[in-house]
């Protein structure tokens, strides 16, 4: 019998990103990110949420009036990728990989490039954000940062993480006495 792990590195790091996403209070979309070094050490973890000190119960932070920046959650929420960078134990992050549950937006890509991350691995990509993806792709390509879907990188990891994500979404609320949604 050979001593082998139950999951591979890509599954582990995206799994950590999925678990981090479960901490998000954003009812529309919970996102998570995990930054790993080239030698497979976790350097930072984050999820999308309000900045410290902002009151989660203030409904204006969670409003969806995108034509009014004062009442749009997009004006307030710190994205998972940026939170993972801000929560890092070391800087710069030269040569590291960020695992993100969602394809990064241009703002997040700016931060990813600035800290020296060399590879982005993501799970989901929203089709309706094609123009944002093109802007992110341009910056990533120009900066020499590789971007891959988890499915492209390792299909078995994508399958495992998909199951983990479903488990978290369906079982998490029941475990904590919250109604399932």
C-alpha cells in the first residue's frame, strides 16, 4: 500500500478558497480566494465582504442599485482576491498562485499583478461579464501572468471542488441551524 494523500494540491487550495467563501455575508455571491507559494504553502486567504468597522446590518451596503454608487454593494465590498492579498503573512508574493472561486475582475487583477502573483486559477466565469474579462485578460497577458480554469488545469480537482461547493451550500446552513436556501 502506497502512502498517498486523499486530495491533490489544486483541490486543497481551491477547497480552502471555497471554505473561505462560506464566511462571506454577501447573499448574492459568496467568493473566496487562497494564495499558495510555489512550494505549496498557504500565504493568504480571503472572502468578499465589507471593510472592517462597517456594519453588516446596514442595508445600504448590500443594496443592488448599480446606477447609484451610494446604494450599490459594488461600491463597498472588498473582493476575495484583494482580501487574500491584504491578509498575507508575507510580501511580495512573487511566483505565487492565487486560487479564486470566481474569475477576477480588473480591479483585483491590478492587485494580483502588483504583488507579484504569477498564476491565477479560477472555478467560475460569469458569461455576462465578458468585457470585464477581456480587460482583465489584457492586463494579465501584458504582465505575463498565467490564468487557467481549475477544469483546464486538473479536471479531477474541478470535480472534487464542485462537489465540495455544493456540500457547503446545501449542508452549511443546516449544520448551523439556519434555514436552507
